[in-house]
C-alpha cells in the first residue's frame, strides 16, 4: 500500500473500486447466464418453473417471518401446568 492509500480516503477509494469490480464481474456472469437461457427452446416452461419456484420461496419466507410466535408467558404457564399435572 502506498502512502496515498494509507488514509481513510485511500481506503474508501480502494473499497469502492473493489466493490465496483465485483459488481461488474457479477453482472457479466449474470448476463451470460441470461443470454444462454434465452437461447433455450423451452423458455416458456423454464419461466413457468421459475415463477412456481419464486412463489414457493415467497410462501416459505412469509411462513417463517409473518407467523407470530407464541407468547413467552403463555409457554411458561403451560410448562408449569405440565409440571403440576406430572406430580
């Protein structure tokens, strides 16, 4: 690292350049993949499969994060009742 790169400004520039390089290479790879997919003859089926997959993922995410967990005190009360019933 040279003297100009030692400060916060130099580090920020290096970080931004690294992120930009990563974004460009990722975008290039993604475009190549999309170009290859567009050449396929079963594009409609592929799009339908992708739609079903995304909807299934959406359902999983909503089930995971939208469900309200049971109240903490209610869980403790049930455990206490279970202990008392076991005696």
